[in-house]
């Protein structure tokens, strides 16, 4: 098992390279630009998995932005936002409270499916260390495709929350799947941590992406990146990491790895808080384990959508980032 505290530089990685697209345009138009590079497999009944947030959470991808994306993108006509109830007590641990929170945060412009509202479904986990199956919201299997739209940020237990965390935790149902991931039998609610937690999150993700196969794509939005997860709502730590841009890929490992590389490519002052959060929680294990499970590549070609789709490198992508300033909804 690799040390989840250790960042592996690009030149030390092995294997093939995947394509990851990048734009500095942090806006609905930027999301569309990125999504349209990777949406060839999005067909039929489409689930859009994003973090709708606790009430009044300041850092989520704004609902108004997502509404605009839905209105302008033909493949998302009739799409459904999907979520599951939470394992912790709060604004979203029951369907009734969850529905109220969705309305407060503006997620009432399209259908929202709380996938575990009507029960659970067990999906196989191939090749995992911990699970042979994972409990997901039952309604997930009603969809043909999934668009994973992720607010990339830090995370209290995972170190960072990217596409892997969005679906690994976010598609597991609130009472069974999330408990399997977070709790030891006879232990406390949050008794699973560090490398074991990263592996369990990742195995849950694998069950989802194996179900959708070639009909899943990923967009990560690197804005308002607190070291806290959006599940902390208004209690999240203040944002000190600069906004970067939006990334898209068909490879879940590559897109999350690229986001982490962009953080590490910043100067020490700008990335100190996020790097500390990732390393102290052993978050790098998410990336290595995705690769070990055959979920994607840790090497990638970063394509600059703002400049004739030339290849760029993380240090180039972040060289002009500005000190953080909150982007208003």
C-alpha cells in the first residue's frame, strides 16, 4: 500500500496518458466548453451527479450556473440531478429535510432524484480490498448515463474532494453504503480514516463507473476551494486557495490527479492550506488506488481550451492565478 501522505511527481509515474481538458473560464460557459469535449457517451436518460450542498453553503457550484448549462446543452435536455441522503445529521439526512434544502439552494429548476428515497441496490465491486459489492441509491440503475459535475475542494476526512469522492460517497446510500465506507463494526461513526477510507471511497466509485461503462464523463470546477467539504455549509473554513479553472476528462483518475497537480504547482503561500489538508488526511491514496484498480491513469496530457488546444503543464496553467476573491453567484 502506498503512503497516502506522499505526493508522487509526474516524472516518477508510469503507464499511459489520458486526455484532460482545461479552461480558465470559471463560468457556465466554461463548464459547457469543457463538458462538450467529453460528452460523446452521454445518451438516453441522463443523471447529473453534483453536490447540492447544505443550506446556504457559499462554495458549491451555483445552481444558477447549472440551470444555464442545462438550458444551453442539448444532451442535458430532460436530465435529472441525482443525490443521496447523508450519513450525518444535518439538512439532508432525511428525504424530507433534503427536499427543503434543495429548494433553499435553488435546485428546483429541474427534477432532482434522491436516489435512496425508495431503497437501495447492490452493485458489484471488482478487485477491491474491502468490498465485493456496494450499496447505492436504488434509483441509480434507472439511468443510461452519468455526468459527474464536481466542485473540487478540500475535505475534512478525504483530504480533497474531486470526482472520486463525489460519486464514491455521493452515490452510496445514506444508511448502508455510507456506513460501510465510514464506520468499522463496533466503532464510531467516523472510525474509518486515512488509507482505508481512501480505498473504500474508491471502491464505491468503481461500482458506479463499472455500471455506466462508456457513458460517464467528468468535469471538475476549481473555484472557491475551501479545505472543508461542501457538506460543512456555512461552517466551512475560509477560502485561501486561488481559483484555477475547469477541467474535463473521460478518466476519473486523470482528472482528479490533474487537479491535485495544479494545486501543487502553485507557490507555497497559495497552496499551503490545501497541501496540508491533502497530506495530513493521506488523500494521495485516492489517486494511487484508482490507478491500481484499473480505473484510469495518473499520467495525462493537459489540453488548453483557451489557446488553440495546445498541450500545457500545471505550472503554466496556474502561473497567472490571482489571490482568492469570492466569485459571487
